[in-house]
C-alpha cells in the first residue's frame, strides 16, 4: 500500500514526530511517501533529522522528502496534515498582550476572544493558499486534516472557500472522556459517549455504561473526583448548564463572559498548579519556554532512544486512525470538526460543529445529532456567530465585520465598550501588519486613527507566573522535555 502524506508546518517538533509515529504504527503503511514542508529551515531540519532517525531505527526504508517548497511537498499527496502557526510567537504575543491594555485577560487566545479572532485573520488567507495548491497539484480528492487553531474558523474557511474536503481535529474530547471514566470508576473503553457542540466548546450530552445513561449522575461524581480542584470552572458551568464541557479551566474561561471580566474575582477561579488553570497568557509563556528549551536540548533528543512504532505507543490523536480507516476499511469512530449542514439541528447550518463521525472505506460518515440541550446550544450559537463574522472578515478583509466579531465575542464584549474594541482592533492590526496583507489599506487608516487615540487604556496586570530560565528547566529536564513536545502542537518558531 503506497500513498503520500504531506505535513505543512512540519517544524512543530513534538506534534509532527508523534503523529508520524502514529501513522507508521499501521503495518500496511510501511512503504508510504512522507513529505515535510515548513518556512523555518532550522525547525524543518531538526524535525526531519529526528523523524528520519526514528524511521530507520524501526527498520523502515521510507525517506522523508523535506522541502521549503510547499507545492513540491503537496504534489500527488492524498492527505495533507496542517499544523502551522501563522505569525509564530511574535504575533501570538500581540494577540494576548495588547488586549491586556484594554482589560481583556486571556489564558490562551487561540480559539475565541479577541486573540482567537485575530489569529483567524492571519491563518485563513494562508490556509486558502494551501487549498489552492492542493486543488492544483495534490492527488484528486486529497483530504486536508487541520490541527491548527482557531480550528473551527480555519476548517470553515477551507470547506466553504477553499473547496477542499477538510476535517478539523482536536484531542479535547478524548481527554474529557478519560476524566469522566475515572469519575465513574470505569475503564475509558467501557464508557460510551456522544459529544457535540463547537470545537473547545463541546458537550458530553450522552454518557453510558452498560447501556445505562449516566449523564444525570455526573455532576455529583465529578465534583468529588480527585481532579475537581483543577476543574472548578468546568464544574461551575456543569452546575449551571447540566453538561460537562471538553475544555479545561483556562481555555473555557475565555470563551464565556463570566469568569475573567473582573480581576478582583479571578483569584476565585485560578490556581497556579499549571498554566492551563487560567494563568494570564499562560500558553504563550509555556511556548516561549519550550522554544528556548528545545533549542538548547535538541542534541540530547538525538541521543535518546528512537520512538517505537508500536500499538501501545500510539496516541489518541485522530489523524492516523482516519487515514488507516480510509485506506484499510477498519472502522473508526471519533469526534471531528465538520460543516454542520443540519447535524446539530438547533445551530446554524453554516457553521463548523464537533460531532461523532465514523470512518471506513466509504469515507467519513456523519450521523445526525439533533438538538443540543437548549442552554448548551445558546452558548454555542453566540460563538458560532462570532466565528462566522471572523471568517467573513478574514476572507473579505472587511474591517467592519472584524469589529463586529470582537464586539460580539462574549469576554471581549463583557469587558470593553464598542469604542475600546475598535481602538484595540486597530492597534492589533497595526502590530500584526506583516501577517495581514489583505488588510493593507485598512491598516493605513487604522494607523492614522491611532495617532489621535481617544480611548484611554484600562490595563490589567493579570495572573502571571515567572518564566523559567534554561538553568531552572535543566534541573527538571524530563518535565520540560515533555512540555516542549506537548506545547509544539503547532509550529511556534
């Protein structure tokens, strides 16, 4: 069995290496073609070196084709896996640091809130370029597997405007499934779930053990579980809306209007055991640390044993299972991000939803979920309209739609007035100009408006942990090696 898989943004060290190992775990895939492409030659060189070493030490003869020419990498590919971060850490810093001057405190800023909206403005035009190349040089019917955030916005744009069959993939559902199983005292395989909603805002609407529905039991069980102290926001949402959500505290807190709008109340919800508990700009800090650590530690990675392509080492990431099912016919069930088209009947048809899907020789089948519980649908509906505004703004370089997306965002709207939002967006456009060529004319106008700023800043200090030095990380090298791999889901340098 031979076909070609291309990774774009392959310099995302840990993620590319892990997903490639997952794919090559499948026995039938021992002779496939692999292409890596990235705009960062150093990261591309390092990840290719590591992955090629893994391949050879597992006794395979595959030679990775590594190139900075994207079209060359995509040529004749049957699958393209996207894990790019447009703008890398410089743009990411602007996404979270400028809003702090206006009182908007984000933990991550990559899905919703003003950071996610601006991230989408950078990513959508690039993904549409990828789609053009796929249509022109990839194998007919090539499938794009998108791991980059904002996942729903990018997947939406690729399907609607890129005209390439695109599925958004994430691992939030799997992690929450594991927590639910622990609370029920069961193995994960013995707990059947139906999860539905929007990416990073997906709800476990059915949880069964031995054919018995257990959803009504979950709140009491989970609030007493060992992990409950780190999931106080998720549990508070569950108390008020009846269902558990896929996202951990920090992520979830910035998609809603209640938990981060008043600094004096935030201590109630945030602890410092990990950045994901809600630390201000916590993911940016971790990504910076991981970049610095990897650059220092890379020679040691080459001295470590290669990854073993064995079933027990295979991760729960969906990508390899989708490709395996499409190529071999083995059935796989997972939760993917797809165009709604009536799958969730009380959300807009034209939005991207995260729902159960089945994969086999016949393709990817999407069962009809029906209505979400009303409260869950209300939360998702607001987010879906923010995403639609942001997608259309990015595609059409429409600054009015961009302002409106920011105004309708739950947290941004809870903290800022319309005048503050307009000025904040202008400032972010100017700061991110190099990655937003479609807005060139609007950015020149924004710069002129910023010369006569009329809205004063209302900065918040935030809840920030001290960044680790290389010396401090060296003392806990195994911990930071693992973090470097985990944080590099997308190319961050």
